[in-house]
C-alpha cells in the first residue's frame, strides 16, 4: 500500500497559522509548537495565549556543535513557512522511535536529505464552544517522486501513514 500524501493538510495548517498571526485578537486561547529538523539543525518555535497573556520563544540548535541560540519569532516562522511550501509531504505514525535523538533525527531526515517538522497546534476562537487541535510529524519532499523514494527507504513500513484520516494516541489530524 502506498503512503498517504499530506500536501492538502499542510496547506490548510499553514492557512490556519497565518490566520492566527494576522488576527490573534480573534482567538480566545492557542498553543502552537513546531520543531523543524533540517541541515543538521533543530529549529524550535512556540507561542501561546492563555488568560489573555501571549508569549513565544524560538531557538535553533546545531546538532554538530550542540550550541543553541535564541531566534526572533518572525525569522523562525519564515523557516517553517518555507518548509510548508515544499511540493509534497508524508506523515509519520509514531511507530519505531529511536532513543538517541541524533540517530532518530538522521533516520527521519534520511541522513539530513529531507527536512521534517513536528507540529502541535491547539486553539479556540472567541465565541467557539470547543477547541480544535492537531499533532503530526511530517517529512517535506520536493514532489511525488521524492515521496516514493523516501517511502522505499523507510526502515519500517508502519512508520509512514498509509491511510487518511490518521489518528493514534501519539498523532492525529484535526479533531
């Protein structure tokens, strides 16, 4: 069975995040956490609003040196925005996780050839009775040919989502 594509999910996710950035006053609460693994770096982005107070933090950690530096939120988001504009995406199931962070990063990125992004986004707009949330981990690819090549190299067949919509105890599309 072929892996499920996630280009439409990412386009919708980016639109929701862009709306949050453009109109934060329309949101009662939100929490957005994203981690991008690319070019032997981890870029972490988080922002949240609770009880009327908003805060955020972004940093970049170099896997080679272990050095971490704080980043401006808009600079960090620009990296995520570029990732979201890639041609195709596959999602991870959360099965077969490695204990060593560096080995796990190398496995997911196919030795740093492809960037990956973990996303957790939960929000409630003002006047809405309940929250919406998603938690996914995706690999960004140039297109369907890259997706097929990545899937062939996947160590375990159950590590890449095969059917949508996907939901497990670890990851889920919108709920």
